[in-house]
C-alpha cells in the first residue's frame, strides 16, 4: 500500500435524499442474512413454518369435526378447516413480521451488537432497515409457500385464485413489518417489549380468526374492524375461495396505506432507533 | 517537529462537542484537532467520555451540540461518506458470531460496497496481517481473546481506512498479544494512516501517541505529547514508598520537604522528585524505614493523578 498524503484526506459527498441515513447498499445486509441462513441449522428456518400448520391440524381437523361446515365469504358453506386456514396464514404473516421487526431488531441492537458493527461501515440505518425488512419478507414468502402447499395437500384449495395467498401474505407481513421497527424504537427494556405480545395475542384471538365477526355486538365489531389483522384475515379468506366483494378493495387499500404510513414512520424513527 | 505538524492538513476538527444523556453530560465541551498521519490519544478513566467522542466522530451517535469536521465532511450529515474512510475497532469485539472468520472480513467489506473479487484477495492479506491464516474457516467463538482482537483490527482495515479509530485496543490482552498489536499499529502509522485511540493504559499512550488529551468527566484536563505532559505536570522520577496501610497517612507529615510534592494514596505514598534515590536517602535519614520502596520514571498515570486527584484505573 502506498503511503497516504494530505491530498488523500479530502472527501466530498453528493446531496441525495436521506444521505445521512442511506448508502443505497441494503443488498449487503440481505447478502449477510442469506449467508447466515445458508450456514444455519435448517431446523431453525423450518420451525416457523410449522406453527400455522399445527394450528390448522388441531383446530381445523380436530375442532372442525365438531363444527362441521360453516358459511364462507360468498355465503356458500365450506369446511371449518378451509374457513380458518387463510386466517391462520394471515396470523402467521403478522407474527413473523412483528417478531422480525421487533424482538429480532431489539435483540441484535442491544445484545448481538450486529448493528453496532454495521453502522460503523458505510451502511446507514435505512440500509439496515430495508435489508432486514426484505429478509423478513423473504422468510414470510417461504412460509406462505409451504403453508399454501399444505392447504393443497389437505384438499383445502379449490380455485387458482388461492395461489394469490402467497403474495398477499407477503403484503400483510410488509404492513406489520413496516410499523414494527418504528415501535421498537420506543422500547428500552425487555419489560416494554412484552407490551407487543400483549397487543398481538388478543388481535390473533378476536380478529374473526376462528369464527365470523357477526358473533360480536356492533360496537365490538367496529373495534375489531379497525385493527389490521381483521382486514388481513378477511382478505385472505376471500382470496382462498375466489369470492370477492367491494370490501376486498377496502382491505387492500388498508394495507397499502399501512405500508406507506409505516415506512414513513419508521424512517422518521431511524435515528432514535439506531443512532443513540 | 512542530513546524512539520503545522503544515499538515487537519483531518479531524472538533469544536465544543457536547453529548447529553438525560441530565448527564457524557461529553461536556471538548475541542481538539488531529492533523493527517498523527497518532492521537484520548486518555481517561472509564466513563470519561472517550468512547462517546469516538462514536460522534463516526457519526453513529448524534451530538447534542458542537461542530465536527472529518476530512471536510460532517459525519452526522454525510455519515456513509465519512465512514467509508474510517476503520473502527470498538471497545468490545462485535464480530459477527454467525459467520466464519474469513466471512467476517468479506461480509464486512460488502457493507462498504466493495467488490467481491477485491475482498477475496484483501481478506487473505488481512488474515496474514493478523496471523490468522490457519483460522480462516474457524468459528468466531472458538478464537481466543487475542485472536478476536486481531480479527477485529483486521476487519477494520478491510476498506483501507485513512483514519483508524481504536477504542481501548489492548484492554484484556496478555502482554505478548499487546506487543504484537502495537507492532501492527506502528506499521499502519508508517503508511500514513491517522490513528485515534482511547486508552486507560499509560504505557500504551506513551508508546503509541504523538499527542494526547487527558479527559475526565467529559472535559479536557490537559493536552500535549506524552513527554511534554509528564514534564509539565509531574517530576522526572517518582519514589513510591509503603509503610503499611495503617501507617501511610500518619507518616505523610513527617515527609514534609522531601521531593517536590507528595501524594498519599491508601496503599502507598508517592514522592515526586528529580532524584528518587536521593529522596529515599532523605527519608531514611529522618529515621523512617518504608516496608518497600521503588524508584521509577514518571508516567502519564502520575499526570492524571495530579490533574484529577484520582488514580486512572479503579
């Protein structure tokens, strides 16, 4: 290496949006994740896939035998397993995305020190956020693919529309992941992180996941309808049997808005999250 | 020497840096300049604000106020551009435990956007530099402390940095590993790399730093070359005498007039003097017989003690 002279010590920078936070190199973060996944134990990767499958087997098949057929989105009766399968996929997309954008980020930030080393390179917080979200969505995509396959094997898929469950699942995950990091930026301790679980569990149980919304009185229905998971569940349920309605567009729009607002929110909170 | 230094370009210029966490001022109005190619030290006890200052230089901590210019840019606004030319060795090794040794170097290089072909070659060079060639495929957690430290330093060089920030580079290393590291750092200095290091080891600062600032409680206490600081704030030699823990304090008044200055510590009394043996003789002539005595050269430890009234490593 040639010895450095004074002239080597002059830098310049261009003016670009988010210049302080973004070096247009999220790819390097994704590459790192891919390298880790490849060298990792496959069990770890596959474990996330089984969660919704177990629910489907126990509730859909087990409980389904007692319940029998229920009314699907279009009004036509479908099996209980076919009724809850798309909802479970939506829940799994939510859980995976929230886990990856909250606990995973929190842990790597405070204990794994991974981001500490990344941030001392050219990478900025925005590169890391984009890279991590992309990795989370890729994992979500794999799980959705696997789960849809299981649905197919169990005879729960009756229309080609059902193939759209996979990209829709990724979209639902994106909605939650985009918000997750912004929320994590407010968290300082493990105890605070538990609040996330406290919000997620009721959303999972009460978002018309296992039974129709109509069992609730109207005011409760409105509350449930305000929460994102319900829109995901309804959307996936409609797609699974190809029965669409004007509400489909509302659900889609809900997620598009959620993604845009979530990304803006997260971008605003990046400094608070990473540059303390 | 001073003339040569004045001609060199300033590559780091800090003015009135302040970092506040809640109502605690971690860094409380620090100003300094570092010319190109200099080896610059921040000396101070734990919690003095050294690491926070380093993090502000890298733009990974937002400063509360003050100005900072790194090679013409503000790291808070052009962080990626500034860090592209920085190498950072943090206080605690933060190697990627999920990747193998060589992959640690390559993946880190990718964070700088460097091409893979270049990194393959550079990684091998750096493994040699760090004497870790035969550990290329090893898991990071199987490395010894010294090896991890060397790998962290090798990693910090992947982008051929112009400024290398080292936060307590040799803390926790055995003497042999420290000397290997110092040797590597000297080589980098010869290549014109600017070194900025924090340490609480006096000998390290004296070995490695052309110039340093002594920091305590977020403020600069003194600034200068190690020898100038010792000359200014200490005597040439230091005589350490021990009379036993319960007697040290009682003996102090009887040592009045010996040496230039006395410092009574719980376990020993320090006598600052230009002639250690002579002072010891004086003490003996007063009928006092220390349990142990030691004459040594004055060090930065003495400077720090003088400036703050406290010992550095506690």
